[in-house]
């Protein structure tokens, strides 16, 4: 199983327009990354991938822009750190926990 699989089902709602672009970029970046053995390693992997993609720490970010997302013409590149911290990453983590529980059963 690969981490990218946790991104297969996209959320119904986004914070800012750049969030969907970031979601898809992270899905692609992590597509071939083996699933970590435990939750703390997954959390660290997600935080590191977020940092690499945005140059921002999830712990301190509110709203910011990623200029290369703005270049796509569909958005100003806005990212909502709060959406990632309180909704999107928890959604990914829930999927991971469900998969781990199914594997253990």
C-alpha cells in the first residue's frame, strides 16, 4: 500500500482554491511512497511533504499563497493552513486508521 492512496477520494469542500491543487500535488508526490508502519511516521511524512510543497510549516500557517499555483491561472495560489490542519490532514489520518484496522482484522 502507498501513501498516495490516502488522497484518492477528494474532499467535497476546500478552503481556498489553491488547496485542491496542493491536494493533487501531494497525492502525486506521495503516490509511490510506502505506507508508514505507524501514525506518528505518517504525520511526520505529511508535515514534511506540506513543507516541501509550500515552504510553510503547517503548525504556524493560516492563509498564504504558493506562487506557482497562481501561475496555473485558475487561482491566486491561496492555501488555508487551518483547513489542512483541522480538516484535510485529519481526513487523511482517518483513512490511514481505517486501513490499518482493516489490515489488522
